C-alpha cells in the first residue's frame, strides 16, 4: 500500500497598507492572526512527529496557488529536508514555479495550473444554481452600448512592476482613457541605498473605480468577482501577481478576462503570453495587440510595449474597436472553452503525483493522511 502524507502548511504574508497579516494553514487546521516565532517551530515539530508516526511513502506539499514556495516554506524546508534524508523519503511540491529549481534533490517540483481549479471551485455553488455569469457564459454577453473607456487596469496589492505600469500610464496622460486602480501607492521599494523604486510621475494618490469599495467586505468585493466597471472598457491590462523569470503564475486577474470574453495584455514575466499558448492552448488576440513586448528581457521594456499598444488603439474610433472585437470573437470563445477543457480533463488538472488515486492502470492502493486539497474535492465531485 502506498502511503501518502499531504502537507498544507501555508504561510502568506501580504502587505495591506501598514499592517502585515499572516495566515497559517497547518495540516488542515487554519489559524489566523499573529504567530510568535516560538510557536511556529513547535507546530512544525508536532507536524513532523505525526509524519514520522504515519511513516508515509511520499510527502506531497500542496502549494498549487502560489509560485514562491521557497519563501512560503522557508521555515519548513529545513525540517523537511532533514526528515527526508534521515528516513530516505521523497517529496513532491505542487506549485506554479516553472524554474524547476528545487531546494533539495529529494524534493521534486510539479508545476500545475495554479488558480484555475480554485477559481472554478470558488464559484461552484453559484455555477450549480445558475448564478455565476462569469463562469456560466457559453457565448459573450456583450453590453448593448459600446464601452465608454479604452482599457481597465486594476491593482490592489502593491508591487514594483505594477507601480511601473501605472506610472507609465500617468506619464503618457492615459489615466482618463481607462479605468485604473492602485490601492496602496505609498508603498515603494529600496533596492539599495541609492536606488529607490518609487513614483516618477504619479502624485501617490489612491486610485479607485468604486468610492465605496472595501476589499473582502463581501463576496462581490473579492478578487474572484468582476469589478462593476469591468465590462465598461474594451480590453484589460492585467498586471499579474509576479513578474520575475519563470513565474508563470496565472491568477484570477488573467482568468477573469478569459472567462468574461475580454481581450487582454499581461504584464508579468518574460514569455507569459507564449506560456498561455503552450500550457493552456490559448490563442493570442493578434487582431488587437502586438505581442513583441512579451519576449523582452527587461520589465521596463515590456511596460513600454504595452504603452505602445494602448497609444495605437487610442487612435481608433468606436466602429473600428467594434470591428476588432467581432474579428476576435471566435478566439474569445475558443479560449474560454480551452480553460473549461482543462478543468474537466483529469489528466491535466490533477497533478501526476495524485493521479494514482483514480488511474487504475497505475494499480496503486493508497492511504492518505493530512489535509484534503482542492484536487481531491474536485475528483470526488466529478466521480473520478
């Protein structure tokens, strides 16, 4: 019998204004709030005692909705590597890190589809009740009137590449051409004593599209739901969560445009759009955008490539923009269907390290202890 232990230790430190909130999910139990430096090692020792007693053949760390596993598990890996070496065990980390830079030879990284399954399952109850238009659309439900803005560009969590994108829009006097948000403009970065990454053109004012918006005050005001202004613009500038090499982290920011049939450009790591073509079977909206910027090494150059696209499209009138939308309609529909196909293809959406739970050809008898991740719930829901 193959014995698997699934570990769900998850440490997420997110900056929101001046406060830092940490969330820890420890083998199925969720603890919110401040964790002292003394208590976390004690919990790790307790966890690895349970793992030792269970004596699994394999350990699976589920980090499928994050790519920076080295940061998230920085306090876990020393314990884990010591255990793996001592007992001659191996571990798989399910993550969206495509660099394949494992912290140890006994740890294998398995890249996956990241937010796609979580995004779908977050809406599952509404889907079954027919109350989730972003997922339920079969064909685009286009507004009767043309969009009043050229683009949207939503930015909640502060980051360097997002700052640069919004600063470039300000520099080119493009804010009034689109809907641009930036929740925490007072956060900036010091790379060295003489190299501070901060605003050059923006006045550091908070940019909002909804005066009454309060993040996570309701389901509709969370990242997985469309902003009210989302469909009032022709296309979306998606500033993804990550922009460093190989961080092909497809989050709800990209998925919302795909599920809502809205053309988009992404500011992320080099080659992000090409990754969508190769990994997700998507087609690029070449009717709208010149994607040459996607393969530029420097994030500043990729920002300028997006700006060039915006300025070119700004010269078009409403009839020309409508024509672009109609010409791209088949791609918009095919791209959403491509995502749907992945969700319901068990050999794509379920990581290989878990496929023994349903694949009879592998002839695996198994026992699982630990947390029950979304993958297992998805398999149960679809009867896999």
